[in-house]
């Protein structure tokens, strides 16, 4: 399950071994799309196995 806006992506990641790689890819994609540096992207755990990657403004 993925929900996207212009400033965030929410992902449900079931495979624990894929969490790091999946979140790193989401951070890279969002920073590229928003033309923002990676350090301006926040990752939060927003539920069980659910992560939100968002632009910190």
C-alpha cells in the first residue's frame, strides 16, 4: 500500500529485510522529485510496518 502527495510518501513494508533499502529508495525519489537535499527528508514510523517519508519544511 502506497499513498503519495507532492511532499510525502507513505509505505507499508512487510519484509523487514527490505526496510532499509526501500526507505533509502523512497528518500532518494522524494528528494529528487522535490529538488531538495536528502537531509531535508524525514522518515517517521506512522504505524505497524508503515513509514512516512516526507519533506521537512
